[in-house]
């Protein structure tokens, strides 16, 4: 309990410092990002920059492939893991490698909680206290890898599902809620054939290319998963190399979150 309270005050300190020193960046952010229910869902739509985002909870089978592909293209990406992921001994070496190579490591909740009802979004399934404790527990696990709260202010909600209350609570704790940019099927790479919402890797890739061709993807937060169930044999991360090549040929560059949103 003492450690949690201590960590909470560290977070409050981060919020106060950000408020005192980040006024100019805050004004820039309002002018260049898109928000939904209080969370940033798109960066600067006037620049051809994309943030590649990977989330993880139970699985990490794509870790090696993703890391090697990013290394090949000299790209830094952003990884948001649950406390379950950070605690998993089988994932420890991967996390350390990601950190060593300069990728952004952030929080995705400790226990991968569902915050609000799927049908009634304004109906919360957790209390403010439960939310705060779960998020702080996530950051406590990150701290074991030398990831300080001040270096990981961006938080991606579990299930990529949240509401205005979650956004407000996140901000009150000194963090910034983000989510993926809608318009593609990239987030459906977790689906398996028995699911009604299953999407093949080719369908996902096509949705990204169609989105870029029709509307452009400037400022996109493009989310997929670092690992998925074995019930899905068609792993989307094997398409990452083709995806990067295609988008690079269209003039896009890739940045990790702290550089992508241009906040200190």
C-alpha cells in the first residue's frame, strides 16, 4: 500500500510539472490532434507521419518478427503492455530488447479490465478507485524494467474501449489517454476463424491500403497486436514488412509516440 501511495504522488508530481512547463506544447496539441471521448485518436493530419502501435496481454508470438522488421527499416514503434505481460517471465527478454533498442514502452492496464459496457458506453464497469489502482499496478510493473512514469505518459486503454470518465481519470493522474485511429481493420488482427468478426491478414492489409489511397493516413495511430492466439494461423505481423515498404513508398515516415505527438 505504501508503495502504491508513493507512486501515486510521483504521478501527481508529473502532472504538476507538465502543467507548469508544457503550456506551449499543450496549445500546439489542441491545434494538431484529433480526440474522441477525451482520448487522442490521431496526430497531426498535415504531416505524413504514422505511429505504429502494438499492444500485448497474453501473447507475444510476433515479438521477434516485429522487432526484426522494425530493425530492418530503422523504425521505432510504440508498445503498450498490460501488467500481465510485464510480469510474464517468458516475455522478459523481449521487453528488455525493445527498451534497449529505443522503442516506446507504455501501459495497457494491469489486468486488462473492461472499463465500460460494450453497448452502453457511458455505463462504467469499474470504480474510480479500481481504475486508479489497476493503472498504478501496471506502472509499478513497468518500473521494474526501468521505465519511469515520466517517460511513459501515454496510456492505451484495454480492449481499446473507454469513455469520457476514463479519459478524465487518466488526465487527473497525470497521464494522456490515446487510442487507434479509426478507418482501417488493423486492430482486427487478433480475430480467429471461429469469430463472426474474423478478418484475414489480406483483408486487413487491403483495408489499410484503401484507406491511405482514398483519404490519406497522415497522423495515423495504426494499431495491431504483438501476439495472438494459435487459433489464428494467419498472423498479420508477417505482413508488416510489406506494409512498411508500401507506406514508405507513399512518402510516410514512422515515429514512436513521444516523438509523434511532439510532446516532451
